[in-house]
C-alpha cells in the first residue's frame, strides 16, 4: 500500500450556482496520506443538507458544490499507517471528515463538537485549505478516524442513511437514556429522521407514539414501522388526552410548529430533544419550570456513537426505508425531497450509475 498514491481524476456531480442544478463534474482528490483511506463509493444518501448547500440557503456555499454526506463504499487503498481497515472492507463516511483531534470533545470521541470546528464532508475547508467535496462522486479520501466499519452482513445501500439521518436520532436517544425498556417515546414528524427514531424506539423496547400533520401516514407508521400509536397533531382532543403521558419526545419536524402542546404531553422530568431546524421555536417556559421538563438539542454523534449505531443496526436488523435512484435522477430526487415525496430516504446507486 503506497503512503502517497498519485492523485487521480474523481468524477462527481456538482452544483455550479444557487440554482442548485447538478451536472457531471471532474475534479482531483488529495493523494492518499499515511493515515488515509481511499474509498470507492457505492452508495450515497440524499439529505436536506444537500439542498441547503447546493442552493446556497445559508449564504456560504463554495461552488462548485459536490454534495453528499451519507456515504457507503468499499476500501480501495490504505495509507502505510492505517491498521483498522484493509482493501475490500465495507466502510461508511458521515457528515464530517476531520477535526483537531486534540480538544476536550475530540478526546471524548465527540469530534462533531470539536472546539476548533469539525470539517464537514462537503462545502467545508479541509486542513490543507481545499474545499471538501462529498459523496455524489465515485471515490473519496478520508483520514481513517472518520471512517466506520459497516458489518459485512449489512447492505451498503441501507447503511448510507444511517450516517446522518440514523445517527442524528440515535445519538441523543443514547445520551438521554431513551433505551429503557417499557418507557414511552413520542416522535414528531415521520420523514428520514422520524422513521429511524421509530425503528430505534421499538428496538429499545419503548412504547412509541408518532405525531404527524398528515393522516395519510397513519397506516405506514403503525403497520410498516411498528409504532404503537398515531396522533394527528392538529386534533386538539387527541393531544389533550395525552397530557403528562410520555417520558421522551424527539422532534424531527422542520416546518414551523408550536412546542407547548408537546411539552404538556411530557411527564414530570420528561425530555424533549430537538433535532430539526425550523427558523424559530416558541414555547411558554412555565411548561418547563412547573414540571422540571427539559428541552435539549442534538446534531450528529461522535465517531464512537456512529460505530456503535452501525453495529446495533446490523445486530438488530434495523434498516431504513429507502428508494434507490441513479445519479442521473439526483435533481428530481432533491425536488421530491422538498415536497416530502419520499419514503423515507433517497439513496443514490453511485456504483452502477456514475460512469
């Protein structure tokens, strides 16, 4: 294994401007360093973040943008220092590909909270000053610390969405001890994140209630995903009947919505975790003060959590619901994502469509 293989062309799809329209794009990846792993990408999940940065919604897009941070693939080369991985291993890469590796958070394997700022998988600035380019491409070079073993028994297409959607709900569930058999969990919103929260909740032995604005999701929530209860959040009577009944709630709904009805549904000392990002959240603090309730936020997890989650999903046969599409369909898929027309995560078949 060479410690610094020569650079080679990487084929990807990129957005050139705020229209967000993706088209083929050739660029160069860095050479494989001593601690690096070069990964042939087989699959890449489509996340709302791909919309945000291809369309410059935060005003900080660095074009051309090659999106994609739910990456699964096969190791094709390793640096001389790499001992965790070998050629042929199945691996994943998530939302970040670097951090300082020296601060209190990196030392606790919570690299996403790196004091100097984690380097995001795309549209980030890497340690060498180059702009990171994501998984809508045929291969990627990553420091081994930010690669994860995908158990051989677990399909690579299914693994991709775990690297963002999955870990975004798994990490706070573990942190707040939402894995206690017999406790009750509410899940607000039933998209890419919400459906994984339901699956984890059931695997942890929780009683799971899904809250949605759309009655059309009831059948799938109950029969396909195994939720115990489905509540239309606009039904005031149903909501009031649940006051003080749940131990935990995970809020995955990105649209504007009031929090007070959900806060009142928490038991005394209950916890509500926000993993979505509406422009603002409004609530009456009395709902927290009088019942010692907690509202907390969470993003993706650290490297330890991500590996633990992948192993857990393989052991318990937990698979996201996915729709596999070719790269040529990426623009339509992003449009459909905006319309919430996906059950529940698009995954691009990079290996068979990016030529």
